[in-house]
């Protein structure tokens, strides 16, 4: 990896970076669409690449189960297997310790899974996770970490954090003896739950190993915790992580979350949200989500967003036809998936341009006013951005909203 900081925001901790990997350059900050099983649901790799996306995510746990390492080895890795020519990151399988916890038993050796397909037991060790990721051939590979729900409290959180450090050492050893360090880049994952003291201990340990890892992820969040706790943990980690390494916040997908994380110093994020919500009939826009299942769109000949360059909007595909086919015909899900991926790219591309041009605080104020101005600013976003010198409330008369503040259209009256 060649990693270079190109520009920094004069107020916040946001930055623009150039990350060169084996399959090309990815400019940061960026959002990574999730292709869990080697596919963005409903789109071909060529369609995804044509949208300007240069980095996607595959899942180690799922690809190990299906199609399996033998098939991936015979194909020459996941790039060739799925026909993807740009950069690829693989999750280590650690998140499945939470999402598939009823199938999982954790020991110091690793995680013993019962396959959700046939019940067959599979042991995923740190060494095995790295070996699987070597077969996948991802440009960025993640350590196997011991993940617990972000809402977990008590001694299990500390146990998981300390084990994640020990497992990182085993991942490093396996990666270093593989001879693949020049092709694949290992990221460490900071754990510690919602406990700042545990997070600091984990940061201490993982920063000590800086010369043996290429980047860092902030894990164990986006699991239902209070947003005012979420941003403080992100800030704590981003403030301390080395400036000459990429910083990746795992599982972040809402536009407001992305921009807060960027302002706090995060470079990369991933989430299934934009593609999954497309399959539920919801289009993401700079005025808030648009629920195309609602009857008010029945006769609307407008596109989702007249200013959007995505093929769905640029072709003039109307809200009426999308209302007619969405959640019924696969073409509707495909059209909304394309639009939502471009929306995410526009949010992050707009952030990059604003940082380069020295107007990132103004970009934040403009985005939040357009997105939340008619409903109220999420108080946690205001608090988070104030911590890095941006006051969203300055010069505007917008109410504050407690809680997550997530916007959604539930009825035609919305």
C-alpha cells in the first residue's frame, strides 16, 4: 500500500488521502458497498465499476462456506471469481461471532461455528481467517477479532478486547510468514466496547504494533448504542490512531453518520444499508430518504433527484414507474440500488472536494440544513461536530431532536 495525506480540513479532523493498492487507487474518505457473497445484490461488477466505485467488501466467513477455498484457489482469487477489477477488502468473519452467535462458541483457539446451512462444525482461528483471506486475495484483509454486541457490559467486554489483541499477534505471524505482505495489507481492529478505558488499553496495544499493520479499523460499534456514545468512541479512537495509516469505521452507512465520522478523522466506512434499503423501496436523497412504496408517488413523473447523475435518474426513470415496480419487479430494486450507491459516492465525493477546497465546514452546514432543516437536527450530530469546531446551529433556526434523529418516510403525510 502507498498511503498519502493530500489535504486536511482547517477546522475539523477531516482529510483527503490517496490510497494505492494492487488493483488501483482509491481516494479517501470513501464508502465501501458490501458484496457479502462476492456480489452487490442485483448488479454486475461492470455496473458497479461504471458508477466510479473503486473499493468493495467481501465476507470471509461466507466465502469460506460457499463457494469454499478450493473453488477460490482454482479461480485465482475472488477478483477473478467475481469479475471485479478494482480494490477489495475482506471482513475477517469476526462480525459473525455476533450476528450468528447462536451458532458460535468462542475459545482461545478461535470461534467454533455450526454452519447455518447444514449444521456442520467449522473452527475459525486467527490463522485460518488469514489463510482464507489469502485465498480470497483481497487487497485489504482484517484481523480476526473477538466481537461482542456493542450493548454488552461486564467482564466479557474486557475479555474480548484482550483476546482481540492476542489474536492480532497470531494474525500478524500468519501473514508475515505467508510471503504476501507486498500484495495484501493487514488492518488491526480496535475493540473495547463502550468503555473508554478499555478502548485506550486496546489502542495502546495496537499502536505498539504499528509497524506490523497497514491500517486500523474501529470495531464493535453500530450495534444499537446511543449515538452520543457512538461518536465519542469514534473520536477517541480517531484522535489517537496514527495519522500515516488509514482509519476505517466498520458498519457505518447513514449519510449523517458518515459525515460526522469524516469530520472526526475517519477515512473509510462500509454498511449494507444503501443496498438493503433499496430492496425495501427507499431511495436516498439530499432531502432525506424517499419511500417509493407510498401512494403519493403514484402519478409523479419526476425522477428521484433531477441533479443526480446516476443512470436511474439520468435516464428519466420516474418515481411513478418505480412506485409501480418497486419490491415487485427485480428491475425496481436494481434501479434503486444503483441510485443509492451513487448517492453514497456523492456524499463522500462532496466531502473530498470540500476538504480540498477548504470549505468542509460549509459543506457540513449545507448538507445538514438540506437533509434535516425541516425536521430538526439530531442533537448528537450537533454535539459531535461542535467537538471539532463546527456549530451547525450558528445562524439557523432549526430545532434539536433527541435520539438518533434518523429520517424516514412512513406515510403519505410525511
